[in-house]
C-alpha cells in the first residue's frame, strides 16, 4: 500500500470546481503510466492506456473533486457564514476547515432557542480568528475544504476525502499494474461529481466508450443502528446493483462478479438507497453506454473522518485488473 500517495491524494485541495491542485498531483502520478493524456475543457483528466489490440474501449472513472464549502457572508465581528459545495455535508462542532488562501477556521454552532433540534446550515459559522469584518482574511466566494489528516489504525484508514480520492488511488494502481490487456483503457479523473456528475458526463461523451465503470465509495450497514445494508468494511469491494440514480447494467455487473471469482477476492453486492456515482451520467451519453460501479465500503462519508479498510482497496485493484484482462 502506497500510503504516501494516498495521503497526498486525500490532503490536496480540490472542492468541486476548484480541482487544479489535485489534478496536478494525479497527473504527475499517471503521466509515466499512460500512452496519452489530456485535460478536458471542464478540467477532467483522461489517461489512456492502449491495449494489445482487438479489444473494447473501456472507461474507468473516479472523481477527483471533494465536498467543500464557500464563504457567503462575513459578520461585523469577523465570523464567516458559509454554504456547502456538494450535498450531504456532515461537519461537527469543532471541525476545522482550510480555505483556498490558506486560512484555517473552526466550524461551530450558534446558540439556538431550542437546542434539542438538529442544527441547520444557517446555524453554523466559521471562526477564523478575526475580530471584525475589516480584518477577516476570508472574502465572500472563497472556497474551503475540511481538515482531516490520514491516520492508519490496523487495517483501517481514516482521512478526509476518501470520497473519492481512494477511488483515484485504485485507478492509479490499476494503470500501474495493467499489462497484456486487449482493451484501450481510459482512466477518467472527473471534475464536479459532487455537484451533479458534471465532468464524467462530458468526458464520456468525448471518449465514447463501449463499457463504463465508476470507482467510488459506498455506505456500510455495519454501524450501530445503521440502516440495514449488506455492505461491511473489510468484506471486499462492493459491486453495485442499484443506487439512487441508476440500475447497473446486468452485463457489467455480471462481468465484475465473474472477475471477483476468477481473482479469488471477496466481494459484496451493493444496493444504495440514496446517492449515485459517475456511472449514472456515463450510461446516458450518446446512444447509451453499459455502465456499472465498483465501490469501496466507507464509513462516515462526507465528514472530515471517512474510514475505509486497506484490504478492500487491494481487492478492488485485483478485481479490476482481472476484469480488464478477461472481459470479452
């Protein structure tokens, strides 16, 4: 496991629409592995690994953007109000954020008349140490990200932005280990997934693949009082059946299942009640693309401390390599 690479991926700035820094990091990692590389007009990075011939065009997509926030108003005493970039954001009292200009702040909840109710976004503010609006170092429109260092605890890895930098890591590993596959593999590191699957849609239109597979994270059902879900940390990558935005194409789903069996890796079948991935956008381009998704089980998604299992990452790489070498 290349923890140095995963740490660099998770810690680099890159909320939706502001992916320049993370794209540069990924480009440096994949350029030696690709036969061709280009950046789309909306900023998605595409690395082509040519096959030995006679195969298909296969798109593998992992989104490089992260959920974030943006300053919307600076109060008279210098506290910053904000909106979110992406949905389902889960900051807690004391969560730290870093703005694009390097300023660090702390999220806190204002006092409310009824503290028994769940606080909403309008009840949150960020303290950046300012004492007035005039000396606040954050301007309206400044984007920010969570702060959450990468920590290894046995087989478990915890960090901000595992969604979806762990998918980017898997995709980089696949490019590095792929040999003797007949297919042209287009590794797509997409932009703006968190605000509407934007980059994957336009890039898939340009690539026009025969098959598309997204690599993303998914929720788990192994937490106290969690919604029942047949996905657990450490039990293998999850092959998507259905989520809130798509039903995986049966051919792609079965191909991934067969690859898991051939590779001898554990796998799980995923039905996610809400949320979706780049696959939902890629399947709709041009006349339609058979699409599916391989998911890394992840706890605490959209928080500063997302947790994955190292074995699931290794097995996702093995499964995808087997699929690329054996699918017809």
